[in-house]
C-alpha cells in the first residue's frame, strides 16, 4: 500500500513538473524578456537595431542610447530587443528547471527514488530527506544561479540597416556615444543619404 502511494505521489509530481516547466518557459518568454521595441516611424529612414542581454542589466544602457541618439538623429528609427542565448543553453536551462522541480517534489513527498532503480540509498540523499527545507532552498537557489549564468549572453549588438556595426561579444565592451555617432555619420556619408528634417522623412 505504501509503495502504491509513493508511486502515485511520484506520478503527480511528474505531471506537476511538466505543467510548471511549461509555465516557467511561457513566463520567461512573455514577462522577463522585453518585446522588440520600435521608436520613430519615419518611412525610409535608417534603422538602428540593438540586441542586448536583458538579464545582464543592459536595458538601461539601451534606453540611455535611445535618448542621446534621438536628440542627435531624430529621423533614425531605433529598435531594441533581447539577445537570446544559444539554443543548446536554452535547452539545458529548461532541462535544469524541470529537474529542479522534480527533485523538490520528491524531497517534499519523501520519495526515495533509489528504491525504484534498485540502488543503495546514498547518505547524501538520506540527509536531503531528513532536512527537506534546507535541501529545497539549496536546490532552488543553486539551479536558479546556474540557469541565470547560462542565459547571460553578455551581448550588446548593434546593426544599422541590418549591417552589423558593433558587437560587444567581439570587442568585449559597449561603444562610447562618440564612437556610435561616428559609425552613423560614416554610414550616412557612404550611402549618400540626405535627410529632410523639415518633412521628417528620408529621401
């Protein structure tokens, strides 16, 4: 009877893990990651696009750049969004989140998973079952720390009309405003683009 009860608890935990993992993925994609923002709607104007690491705290740097660029180049369209981590990192993060919830469920339900695989119970698992509160806290915060590190790409990539003009992944730093101004000015000169400020659109 006890074995059947544990099997039911394990099955319920497994189902809850799947549901919670799906909710976490949806929450990460909808709430934590900023949508692609678009500023200025001038038809035919150059488009400056920023892709940055949101979890690294670079959104503030993006907003600062938007302010200074719009003052100097009010006719330029500015876009910004999150730079996604590599797909294999995203997969590992989802897998780790699923394992985290599964372990916490097993610990809270006092399910000895080693009995189901015919293995001797390690001393560390016995300690985990005896200290469920500390175990759950340790697993939760440790996994969250690893997940955060995997999702932090450290990117601050800038492209002008879909042409890459700056990459923090390659240079190791965010450009100075004067450097970005020079890049924009050089692009406008090379493309021989004239801007009609009075009519507020690019010719």
